[in-house]
């Protein structure tokens, strides 16, 4: 350990320890892509060995702080969950810090994960909340080793044992959405879901499958599609489904963004909704009411999921064990104009 009168390790100390320039250290700590992976590892090892903390690092907050961690804020889903997180953190007297997760190219690196978690602790964070965070396993492991509680809302690509997650009754929601179309007389009902690594999407698909089986209908693999939770994926899969010789009359989607894409594909293809095609989304985000026609969607209590995540992570920070490692809040169906009896 480098000893200084001030007791603080400097950027120059890290550079000397790693055998690189201070500029390279700065680039590595900021996850710049023009730093070789081997060099980045040396820098991060030096950071861990010396206990370096950036001089510009935010000072510890007056009270407790929580950090909400995500890959991006573009999704209406993330924004809706974040509203609940903010409300609950404010009610609990906690500061809320917003954090972009380390780049996917390096977040699975143990050294990067440990350094990132150490940065959060130094900023006064007592608990982490991941919002649909992809590939969080190394971060979860580093947080566990540091004794920092980590709760994940709708986890993606999670293989870390014992992860505490907050979600909704996805299986029941998928089944309810499909049964709604079956009750309207639809018999060719397609599924357009999210990535297979998404636990939530997989559970919703199983609910869809169970509804078909209960109605005595076979699962037609030509009507099953999956991909990213995005408008573009919904449009692409919607076009492909509508080009089939025997296209579906109803589509259940893994989330609202996919459903908006399917609506766009129907409009481009000259297929009127809901006269010839009924579409159901999932999440019931604000955009579901903005579409034309209004989107029938499975309502998730997104704000409630955010509040539950805060309550759970604060209880863990106080030393309590969560009553359940997987908390699921109830879903309901919001019926709008995008569904109608089968043609």
C-alpha cells in the first residue's frame, strides 16, 4: 500500500503500480474502448491493490443512499418502475443515485465488478436495485462479497444463486392475455416474445402455451417468435407473421414495445386492427394508451414493483432476510380497442 501524508492514493500511484501513464489509467476507469483488455485489467488490479478512490468521487451522503442501476432509460417500462423506486426512497429518507451499469463488454470481469461495487459503497450506497439489468452475475457476486444488498427487478440472464428478484405474475398474465383472445373466438393466436434469456418473457410464453393447451389447441411453431424487447423486433416479426399463407388473427406480445411494432407492421401491410388482427401487449406502460387503436395490455404494477424493491433492499441493509427470494405482484388485463372478436 502506498502511504501518503494525506492518506490518499493518487492517480499517479495507480499508474506507477500498473506500469502505464496517468492518461491510460483515466481511460481505463472510464471504460474507454481504446484501452486494451490486458491493460485495463492491470489498471483495475492496481486500483484494488492500492485502494484508490477518485478525487472527484461524490462524498458520502448525509444519510443512506440507494443506487438504481440500468443499461439505459429509453424504455417506458424502466421509467415507470423508476417512479416507484424514487417515491419509496424519498418516503424512506434515502438519497437515490442513478447509475449506468458498466459496459457489457467488461461487466462480467470480476475485477471490474468489484471496483464498480467499491465505488458505490464509497458514495454512501447501502443497497443496489437493478432494473431489467442484463448479464448482472459478476455484479451480483461482487456485491455479495462486499456485503452490499442487491435486488433485481425482472432479471435478465441471471445465473447467480439466491438472487433476490421483484417481478409480477408473468405466467398468469400470459395466460390471461391468451384466454382473452380465445374468448373472442380467435383460434390462430401467435406469440411474439422477448429474448429467451429473459425469465419474465419465458414465464409469459408458458402462460400463453398453457392457455392454448387448455383450449385444446395445438402450439404451432410457425406462430411463435422471439427477439429483443423492441419496436423493431415487433415490426419485423409482425411482418413475417402476416405474410404467412394462414396468418394469425390474434397476437400476444411479450411487452408493449413489441406490440407497438406489431401494430406498425399491420398498418404497413394494410391489415386493420382490430377488424382483422387483434393485438395484446404486456406491461400496460403509458404508451399503451397512446397507440391508435389503444392497446389492450396486461397491467403490471410497475410503480409498485419499484416500491417493493426499495422496501426489500432496505430491509436487507438492516440485516433482515427477505421473506421470499422471488416476489411476484399480481397482474390484471386492461382491455382497450386493439382487440375484438375474431373475423
